[in-house]
C-alpha cells in the first residue's frame, strides 16, 4: 500500500510472495487485526534467496503516522516495526 489514510483491517493473507507491504510513501495508515502467514509459501522460500518475502514488510520512514496492532504473523521486516504483536486473533 502507498498513499495516505489507508485501512487494512481483518484480512487473511497466506501463500503470497509478500503478505502486507507498506511502501515508503504510506502515511497515516492503520494495519490491524490481520492474519498474515506463509508469505512467501514454503515452496518459494526454499528456492528464492533468503530475505525475499515477508508476512508484513514496513518500508515507511521512521516517525511516520502509520500504526500496527493486533496482527498475527511469522515474519516481518521493518523500518522500525511499531507495536508488533504475535497474539492470536479471535475469529
């Protein structure tokens, strides 16, 4: 996602090259209550060089107004990653 005032809420992303990607231009966005796992899927993880693909990848600048909360994921890459949570979400 890029741009301003995005809402990514209560989604499930499994088996993609990347799960949720927050691009550098994203500001004032809320990413919350998502289940994001297996991005990339194990088949791709075994053949693609390490460091490619994450469940949540925050590329936005430090000090931005994006917020993360109640997300469940296994891998994350951040710059930095605020309020990262690995708690299970009730569905």
